[in-house]
C-alpha cells in the first residue's frame, strides 16, 4: 500500500518539485498540496495523509504552530518538517511541537523519499546537521534538569534496550534486527514505553529519556 503524503509549503516551485519526485516512486501517493496552514485541520481531515511534509515559514499560521495543532488532532499522522532553517530555536520548537523528523530543503532527492519511508516505519529522520543540533540541545537541556527517575517508570530491561535504541535514532526495523525480535514485538514494547513514560510521540520519548537520564 502506498504512503499517502500531504504537502504544506507556500513556495509553488518547491511543491511542484516534491510532487514530481514523489510521483516517480509507486510507494507514494500525493493526496493534497496546500500553500498555507490556515485550514490545516480541514485539509488533513479531507486528504487523510499518512505523512505530512510541513514548511515552517508560511502566511497566517506558521508550520510549527500547525504541527502543534495537527499532532493534537491527528496523533496517528506523522509530520516531517522540511525547511531552509536550521537555527537552534526553530529546530527545538519543531521537535517540541511534535514533529517526528526535520530535514532541509536541499534534500529534494532520494534523501527525502528515504526520510518519508523511515518516518512511516517508526524512525525519526533528520538531516545530519540537524541531528547533531538536536542531540546537543537535548543534552544541554538535560544537564540543567537531570534527575534519576528511571526506577519510577518501572521499565523492564528489554524496554530499556528498546528505548536506548530509539534514542540512538534506530527505526523499528533496525531495532528488531539489532535485538533479534520481531517488528510487532518492537511495536508492543514501544507502546508500553509510551504508556509508562506518559508520552505520545517518539520525539517526546527521546527528550524525556535524555533529560531524565532514563537510559
């Protein structure tokens, strides 16, 4: 089954380039393209995407606020930030808002299609420069408010192994391979981790794990 993708970007040339790229791969179906996020809830409700590509700077509602709205209304939809900005503030705000991945617009090639596929299978794709920033931001934040509550969450040894793999950026498939367990078993462990850590997204999992020294 193809991955349904919706695109939010105020740059028509970028939208068309992404459409052309995705249309060359039968694994994707572009179900909606939008020049702003003013009606993002209605847009996503109507187009029913699996993945949303979201620009940051758009007229009306910016992409970060749109991510915050959409993750609340459609928690099952994965959102990938696609932008020219790589400053710390925008990166951190996007991740905190609920974006599951963050890539730069200079990756309008197979890196984008790979990122979408990784996102759909449970990964958190990021451009290399962005990944370094995120780790640094989380580590710096963790140094300021580090606690030791890992026992409080009652994670099993296996759940801690899975959590550590998530923090290191492994996709569900890679975790299954590394731990020699099935894909569905990975999903089951992650569901339990979500429940025990009281989070709703992979980005929240990573932030909490690092900030609170859980793994």
